[in-house]
C-alpha cells in the first residue's frame, strides 16, 4: 500500500469553516461524511442513546452506593465490637482501682485513674452512636452525596435526557448547516477522498502527498498567460518508480464541466505543473535533490499531469493532461515506464514533505 502524508485539502478547508464555529472534533473526512449520511436518523438515535446513558449512570451510582454501604456496615460492625470490648475493659479497670489500698499516695493515684475510666465509660454509654460513627463521617457524607445525586437523576429523568439531547442535536445541526453552507468543500472532499483511496492501493514504492502548498519568495513567470505565479496548491502529488504525478480532482456535475464561465481545470493543472516544475528544478540546482545530478549535468523533472473527474468525463482529450476516472488511475500509473530510481523517489519525497515546502494545516 502506498504511503500517505497529510490530509486532503477540501477536508482541511471544511475544518477551517467548522473551527470558526468552535467545532474542532473531526480527525478525518470519513467522520464528517458519516455524520452527513446519518443526519436524518440521528436525532432519534441521540434520544435513545441519552436515555440509555442516563440509565447506566443511575445503575453505576446505585452500585457505588451499595458498595459504600457494604464497606460502612463492615466497618461499623468492627467498630461496635471494639467499643463494647473497650467498655468491658473499662469495667475491669474500674473494679481494679476500686480496691482498698493502705498506701495513701497509691490511693490518691487509684482514685484519679478510676475517675478517668469512669468518665470514659459514661461517655461511651451516653454518646454511643456518636462514638460508633465518628471515624466514618467521610463515608457517611459520601453516601449522602451520591444518594442525593441518585434522587435528582431519578426525579428529573426526562428533564436531564431532554437537556442532553438538545445539547447534542444543537451541535449536530450546527455542524450539518456549516457543511451545507460549504458544500463545495464537502463535495470536493468526497472526490479527493475517492481518489486518495484509489491511490493508496498502489504498491508501497509509491508515496502520496496530499494538499501540497508552496509560496514562492520570487514569483514564477507564466509567460504563456502573461502572468506570475505566487503560490501553488495541489490536491495530490504522487511519487513512485513511474514518475512524479500532479493530480487534481474535480467532483463536478456535467453542467459545471461544460460551463465556460468556470475556471478551466486544464488551465489550473497546467499552471500548477509550471509552478511545480520551477520549484523542483530550482531544488536540483540548489542541491536539495542531489540524486538528480550526474556528471553530464542536471536532470529535469517534468510532472505528469492527471485530472481526475468523478461524475462526468469529457470526450475530448487535451495535450499534456490525462483525464481519468478514479477507477482508471491505478492501471494507468502502473502501466507507465519506470522513470525514477528508488534513491530518486526517496530524495523527491523527502524534499516535498519537508517543512520548507510542505505545510500541514493542523
């Protein structure tokens, strides 16, 4: 399987739109697509889920209270036995120190000791329940707290479910409406993800770099169009033994493909190819792509241009740009002649995904 770097660009732009709404929970486009596909059925599932979650919470609290009560009963039994034993011992000491002695000093000492034991015995008898529970105040307070929590959840079951349901449904609607208002990114992501899934099935000698971006410190002249290129963004760059491929994806309807007012994807891909050609061949001259230098001079790297169309493939063909459907990608790429050595592929991948040229949006 081909190696992959970066997320698809349309997904990242969707995430940027969601971040404006303080939504930053999606790690892949599949998560967004799953939300959209299940949107209509989601509210009922959310309601059932919240009911089940609250039932589970109540069961967990009940179990916790039962466990605490079991521990408390065990401790209180041991404590009661200890206090009763102490009371018997006090009776014995009181009896011992009540005996007559001839020595006046010993008699005085015995009196105060006896008095101390009598006071302790009277305290235990008078405040037995207090003494019994005194060491377990924290456990008693914890049981009361959990019981109060349990009572609240049971008495306000429907209200709690409704509040949690509304919170999640409001979040769902926010995400769905944001995606709906940015549907060009959503449908673009569907196409790009479809292409990426096809490219990933290539052998592991191939590497895919998604959403490649580069800003030029000095603009690249586009003499054919009397223009300058200041930056480039490419849906996918594929590097492997059969060459370097610049791949753009269009998930357009037939009407959009035929609309002359829309910017031509053929012009777009040629413009991107010119920018990438300039970038890579400058990198050769600067020594970043040393595997493309040999005693005869510098090799040139010419990107192979592929436009992948999802819904409607034009009948006409264009010079230097191959138009394919996602299903045609793998066969086309693998049938090309081997063009790069293993070392050249590695050199190109290292350069293209370097921080100098490749910017991760997240």
